[in-house]
């Protein structure tokens, strides 16, 4: 069981995770932030943020907590030269140095692609989802994956690469009413947006596998399930696919969105009936990882808890989820760090979740790890 | 025994603690950084740095480690309106909110004054030390102290205020050869610089005490010893001074500067013969705090140690110093955090020093605290 954490909001911005980085603009996503800021302001803002948000000392902290893997979301423009964005490959280079120093592994996660694969803010451009309709964009992503593989394939810390984060399904698109939940500010840019079809995704995954595996025999290739995990039964089979992992993201807030604010027992039941059964069933079909999860339920009911009740509440949600992940090959908490002044978001921040005693100080024996 | 840490390099910059904040300039200090950057660049750089460097989650971390007090260096221009500097009072406001949330105390430390009190980079302007020669500057500092006291006097977390950090003595000026160690880039600006005379400092401390105490009956007023601790014997006496603490800064590197790179036993002897005897003798004269100390010796000899030897080395330096501070009323490590990519500076960073196992994970019982 590989215990990991996402270094979210470092190289791919999400406004809700550090709203001050969007100060002085009307932007809701990184694309519009880059478009609105002046050249000088943009370069200052991105450089100072990236220099500060994750450093060597964060890797020291994570290693001490028993974390073994960092999943690092990276943008398609990581190598630079793609206006109006600011490249950031030098920061991924640093992450490899730090990972080697503290003996952590890295999973590179391509979190955005040109013109979007999900329309989320974290896809870089709200309401826009038509990457898959443009073969040049698809080729661009494949070349970035090749270049990343070549750059890091000899590095000891290079554990895996994920060709694409969260390509959205029809079902999720409808459930969250994507165009209204992540409205586009430019109707022309959004025109033609649609979920990523499974047939397209299968073709892309085959091609991504082929291109990455041609550059590295041993890197683990991690495929997000695209919110349609059953579609992959029978797909990722040998000899076509070797050393692959299917990544699924399981958030308690999905229950809240479907059924409203729940009590502790509602979430514990949801973990047992939904998460645990999914993980245990799907793990029989392919190596599975829970690449994103957290303790946050988005329920407003926990605001009424006392400090002690809240600690007990979150410890139980943590223990239940850590148990549910046991049949998987690993998990990554979302996320390591937020930069917000909002206690209701505490449990999205793994560091704070540990320091407040909701997760154990040492996760290396999780789920058996004991609180002091 | 109050256990604390300095939040250095947050609101008062020191280039060696985060060199990238000085990128693209030739500046060695915050004054020249502000003068060299364009308006847009300056505001972006300072805002993003201050938003990122210290946040709520750092207070959560420190509280969990048994830290009770944060000493926060602030600049004389904290209230803004002093070109070319960027004010930062809103960040001190935030620190009070976070301190209250996590039940920490705050010591506000006026770390810089106009035209400098020590000529150090951390005084804000290298090689310039003539604040005390200009009565308007002195009055400016006194008014800032008054305003800070009034602003926070009703806040539960407001433990203390320090009128001036490290006004330099003749002895230290000569020992480190200040004009050559911190060269001024503008000879006219530096002309007339000199150590802060003891007679002046006594007058300033009396006046600062009077002005602060007039605004708050109960805040602790902390006076740096100005690198001349014996001068204060018999000075800070009742009824003229109530609820005061004398602050002394004790760094192992002073031994290295005087005697060259030492072995572990050299530093242990130095701690015993110099630090311990100073603290125990001076504590009989006035309440004393070690407002700055750390494990770093600046000796290059430790580079040859194995990881295990290094851990043992620093644990012994930590234990010996924590024992030496016992007669004092408290201590603050320098500093909480650095933003550098230089392992030789690890032990200046308390977070990293804890995570690497040199300091205990929980300092609340220090020096008796055990490593896990």
C-alpha cells in the first residue's frame, strides 16, 4: 500500500485553494488569470507562488509523516512557449531533487490539456471541454508525456506518469450540470464542449501507453477512470498493458451532493457501501489507486460540533476510508496544502488535517496507525 | 519556560533566507529591493510572498509541536505610507487571528528603524546605522510602537512588544568589522554610521517603556540587550520598569567566528561555559529570554558526518542549549522557516530541524522531551 498526497495548486492553480493569487482580477481559472494580468505581474505572481508554495521542507515533512509518494499535477504548458501561460518545468526538476533527498516517489499527473478535458476550474479553463475534438491538441499532450518520460526516466524517484486527469464522463457532466457549475466566460470558446467519449478515451489511452512505454520500460502508467470505472474491466490487459494502475477519485462530497448534508453514520455507510465495495470489486480487475480523496464532506452539519466531537468525527471518517482503500495499491490525499483563511476547508489540507489530529502523525502503518 | 519561534523573513526580508525574492535585482537588503523593482513587480512580489510564507496552517503546526509564542519581526513602515516600502499591518492582523485560533501568544518585535540600528541586512539597509542620530527617526519608531500597542492591547494573544531588535554595540561592530561585512551600496547614505551608544539606548528604552506602558498596563515589554548584557544590571528596576524582559541572542556561530570550525565537544563546552553561565548569572538580575538561537554552528566540519552521526550531533547541541536556557523565562528559535535549496542551512529552519529529528516533535516538555 503506497501512501501518497497530491501537491495540488502548486503548478496547476485552483482559485478556491488560494484565492489571493487571483486578487485584482475577475478570473475564475488559470487561463483567464494569465490573460488578465500584465506581463510583469503575471511573471512575478507565478514565480513567487511557485517558489514559496512547495519547497524542500515540505518533502521533509511528508517523509517524516510516512508519506511515500507525491502526485504532482502539471499543466500541458509545463515546458513553456505557450502563450499566455508561464512554463514551470524547473519546479518539477526541483521536486525530483527533493524527492531523492527524502526518498519519496513522484507520480507526474498531466492535469490540464489545451481546450480542456473536463471543463472544471482545475482543468485550467472553466466550461471548456473540447480537447479531444482537436487532433493537434491530442498530439500536443502526447508529446508532453513523451518529453516528461524522457526527462525523468533515469531518476530514481520517478514512480509513475498519468496521461490525463479526470476526463469527464456524460454521467458526471449531467449530474453536476457542468455548463452551469463551471460557466465559461467566453461562449465562443465553450461552444462545442461535451464530455470525453469512452471510445475516444480508449484510443487515447492506448496511444499514450504506447508512446510512454516506448520511452520507459519500467515507469508505472496510471490511467484515470474518467468517472466510468466499469468501462475498464477487460481493457487494461496483458500483454497490451504492463505495469499500469487505474486511478479513481472518491470524495465524500459526492454523497452530500446526491443526498444532502449527512450525519457521521451516513458517511460511514457510504464509505462501506460505495467506496469499499467499489475498491474491493474493481481491485480484482486491475491494480487500483485512489488518487484523490479527503475527509471533507461539504456537509454544513459539522459546524455544530465541539472540538472534541469534530476530532472524533474526522478520525472515524479517516479510519473508515483508510480501511476501504486496503485492497488498492495506493492512495493520495487531496491535497497537501491550501492557502486559505477558511476553517471549513481545513480537511482539504492534509498538513492541517494531520496537525489537528484527524489523521495520524505517522501514516506509515495506516490504517493501523494509532493517534498519540 | 515559554517556548517560542521567530517568524523571520516574513514581514522583514533577509536575502539569505529566501534568495529568490531578490531575483533579477542586485539588492542585498529590502530597502534596495524596493528601490530597484518597478511598482507593479514590487507589489506583486511582496503580496504573494506575504500571503504564502506564513499562513494559518503554520500556526496549527507550531501549536501541535508545543510552541507557545511567536516572535514576529516587523518593519518600521508596517503601517504603510513610507516610500519605497510596502506596508504590511494586515498580515500582523491575520497573525493575531491565527494565534487566537491556536492559542499561541505573539511578541511583536520592531526589527528595523529608519536609517538603521545595526547596519545588518536584517536591519533593512546594509551598512547604514544612524537612526539614533536623527530625533525624527527616533520619534517615528516610538509612534509605531504606540500605534501597535493600541491596535492589539485588547487582544488575548498579545503577549509582548519589543521596542528594537539588536541595536549594535561598539564591541560587535569592531568584532565583525561591520562596514566590510555589510557593505553599503551608497557611501553617502552610510556616512556617519556608528554603533548605537549605550547612553542613547538607555534613554530610548526609558522613553519607549513610558510610551508603551501608557497605552497598556499589562503587555510585556522586551528589551534587546544590544550585545552588552552587563550594561543592564541595575537598570531595569522597579518601580521604573514593571513586567519587562531582557532579550539576548545566543548563536553558536559566534564561537566559530572567534575560534574557527569546532568539533561537537567545542560547542558543548561553549554552551556550558558561555551560554549557560551567562543565562544563569544574568537571570538573577532581570527576567531573561533567549529571543534568538539555533542549532547552526556555521562550521563546515559537520558536512563529513553520516546521517546518523549528524542526527546525534544536532540532538546533543539541542539538548545542551535547551538545558542552558532553563533559568530564562523563555526562548525563541531563529527561525521557523527558510526558503532555500541549501542543506547546510537546514538547522536555521526550525520546521526542518524538527522533521529531521534534531529537535523533538513535541517541545512542550523540553528540555526533557524525548525523541520517539
